């Protein structure tokens, strides 16, 4: 990690590319390109020390690179279309009376408690950035971390990490003195924090609490076996953090595993985060539903994990299809309305607050900069 903190750059990519200062997407792309270039060409563990310039690369290599760039968005688009098609079919099976009953069947006090839990959840998400900052050995005032975390998660949860969450973090953290390399590492640690909690909580739920699956869901493995696999990932991650002290390859980066204490906090925070959001979903189910909380939690964890793996922004359509499929048998046809209520509370309203906060911050920052510019001769 000393190399990450001390190495200086010979080229300023943002100047070469003439990227406007403070432009989030430009900083993100320039920073990511420089990080990958430095790591692969000049890092302590160079991956391609004799790599030829791009113009000399074979045509087949260029074609493969273009294919990889296209494959991700194409797959996400295909999965989104399929999910929306399945959701449309499910919606056609629900009558207007059932749909209306789903909206009106939730007491107002439950809606208020769910909204409070979601607000608490977004407050807890600040810890993701705090832990990542500690990993890269940087410290910032809490108000700054809270701002970038709230904006990063509210926009990233709806528009995707690469489209919104990462550029937001680059825009603000570069202003506050972090290098592009440190920000790439920070974003990676935030993602690792989430998955460590999902492995721990999901594995525990599926192993120790029996989950009833709908008849149409046929899995090659039982839920206990799936839980055992998740717990294996969790134990493996813990073992790596305890025993492995050499740089750890994550994509093109080489990072040291987090310290055991940091790893424990990561998994605990993410598990509590998932528990809170699953509780909010449970509260907006129809009051007459008798589904156990453990089954709602398991369905929610599956839906969140799959929606993230598909890379569909906000898991739009994917989240709804999985939750409706897994809960329809116990909750009833009105589950679609409950899932839509949850999307409004957890995704749409925070997105609106995030956009308003971002605009207000930019206006205020612009006014402050203009005022300071007038003072300077």
C-alpha cells in the first residue's frame, strides 16, 4: 500500500484529454485509466511489463476489447427486457381490486416506520465510505463523507454504480485531496463491504432457518446447500484477511486484504444494513399476510444479489420479478403493490432527495467560489 500512497505520476491525463475540472465522468474515466495503466505497467507486480502500444495490437485483440465493452451493457439490457416482460405477465394476473388492496392494506403507521427505517438505513450506509477511507489511510470531516455517501448511494442505487455512484465519489473526493487511485480502491472496498455482509447474513439465514420456496422455483441445490456455499465465501474471506498479508489481485488492482478488525466491522455493518432494509419491506406487506420474516429476508437477499449481478440500473424489474415470484405463494397477488411501495420508499424518494441535495450543493458551492473570486485581486 505504500506504493499506492507515495508513487507520483509523470502524466496528468485530465490535462492531456482536456477534461473540464470537476466533471465527474471525465475524472472517473481518466482516473480509472491511469490507475489501471500504472498498476499493469509500472506497479510492484506488473501484469504486462512489455505491453505494446494500443495501435500495434492485433486486430483480434482490439475486437475482443470492443466485445467486452459491448457485452456488459448488452447483457444488462437483455436481462432488463426479460425482467420487464416477466413483470408484465405477473401484473396481468393481478386484478385492479387486488392491486388496490395491496396499497390500502398497509396501515399508515407501518408506512411511517418503514420510511424511518429506510432513512436510518441510508444513514448507516455512511459507514461504508468511512471504512473505505480508513482502508486507504485518509480522514475527512463526517459532514463531507455523509454528503458524498448519501449522493453516491441514492443515485447509484437507481442509476448504477458505474453511471452515478462512482462518478459522484470521484467528483467530490478529488476535490478533497484523494488521488484517483485511492478513490478506485475506496469504491472497491465499499463493494466488498456489501458482499461480505451478504455472504454472512444470507448464509446464516439459509443454513439455520428453513425457507419455503414456491413450487415453480426448481433449484438444483437445496436452500441449506446454497447457504453453506455463502458461508464458505464468508469464512474464506475472513481467513484471507487473517492469514494473507500479500497484495491481493482484484481485477487489475493489487490490494492488501483488510485487517481482521476492519473485516469484522465490514460484515457486521453490511448485515445490519440488509436487515434494516428487509424489515422495511416486511412492514409494507399487507397486514393480513402471515409470511415469516425469515422468508421475506431470504427473498430480499436473493433479489438484491441477483439484481446487482445483472448490472441492471436499480435492479429495475429484476428486483420486482424475484420478490413477486418468491413471495406470491405466501403473501398473495397483492405482493406486487407492496413491492412497488418498497421501491418508492427505498429508491424513488431517496433519489429525489439526492438530486435536490446535489443541485443545492452545486449552487451553494458556485456562489461561494464566485464570492471568493471577487475578493482575490
